[in-house]
C-alpha cells in the first residue's frame, strides 16, 4: 500500500493533475485523491497543494519527491533485472541525450536495435543542457566526453569529433578567408548560446596552446542545425561539429576554414552512475552501439 502511495504521488507530481495521474495509473481520480490523503496522514505533512485551477507540490512535497524519484527508479530496476534474467533484456530504457546525438548517432541505429530486442522500449529525453540522470529517472545519458561528470562511468560509443568553422562560398567571396584565429575579428560569426544563456567562446588550438576566441556577429542561435542553415544562406561563419556538415562540405555548399586550428577531441560517451547491477537492457544497448560505431571500443 505504501509503494502504491509513492507511485501515485510521483504521478501527480509529474502530471500536475489528479485526472491525468489517474489516467496514467488506470484508476479513478477519487482513488488518487484518497491515496494521496492516506500518504499525507502517514508522513504527517501536506505534500500536495490542490486548488480548483491547479495541482502542485508543497515545499515538503518537493523535497519528498526529489528523494523519491531515484529511489523508485532503483525499485523498478530491481523488478526489471529479475524479469530480464528470466526472459532476456526487457523493459523501458530511458536515455537523456542532446538532439545532435540523436540525429547523428542514435537515429541511424535505432531500427536495428528495436528489431534485435523486441522486449525493450526506448524512452528518449532530448535535452541539450546537462541533466542529473538519476534525479530525472534516466538509465543513462549521452554527451560529449569532456562534459561528463567525473563521478560517472563513461563508455565511448562515438568516434573522435572535430569542430569545423564553415561558411558559404559567396560569403568568402565577399568577405575574404580568415587565415588565423585573430582574423575572425573581421568576420560576421554566428554565435552559439548555451542552455545556461552563456555565449560560447570558440575553442581553438594555436601553436600547441588552447585558446578561446570571443567572436562577434549579429546572429545568435541555440541550435547547431539552425546555425548550419544560416551559414548556408551566406549570413556568416558557423562553428559546428564536422559531422553536422559532412554533406555540405562534400557538395561545396559550405567551405571549411582554419581546420589546422581545430584538432580532434573525444566524441560521444554513454554514461551512467554505477557499475553495480548494470541492467541487462542498458548492457544490451551499450554492447549494440559499441559494436556498430566503434572499431576499437575505448573506455575511460
């Protein structure tokens, strides 16, 4: 009964509605209300604030749910691990990843993975900013290796990446070609806004030394694909991953400059919080991706 109360509270917290929570749990709204009331009596404080217009958590409810999410994820993982030992990899695999990782790495291999593991469901949480995968109930995340926290287990599933500074041929015809990083000061650069709101300073290497260049330009975007489209239109220089523009470079729609100042760096890693009891569904996904994307799998 207490476990039912906890899952009901979590559903209410996520849906912000008794009716929507009831639908997800396949019970009646009155049953949700009674369960929440019983849980509040059990803990001795009000957890949910309900008005005629909205449903929200109290301060106590927010604290309680913050601890509850990862705990219930562990409980669900325990059930899944038992079922998987009996029947093979199964259950819902929840992954947190940026949009570029989905389009460039996961999407091409997803049909084959689903066909190979028909009992695994994949829940993709697309989020460009770094997230606490435990707090958000995800099994694992995918990010560029250098951004992964050191307390995570990170396994490489993508090849080395490179930044590419690109522009349209007509842009260079009108504005000239930068030969050194300091030449960027005379160019229209498309700036990238991070999820934090900070404008990205272009990271380059000059004479073996890492440098950061503050670029100027009238256009700012928070999406790599948009930046590529703006560059194609001749509106400025974009600094994006090479994998974003391989086709454009091959066809000549875009031209790359300053390549010698953009050395390769470790690509995408799948990361998770602990080696203990790695769920078979996650192990299956990890092995599958490494086999398809890495000739020489590398672990850090």
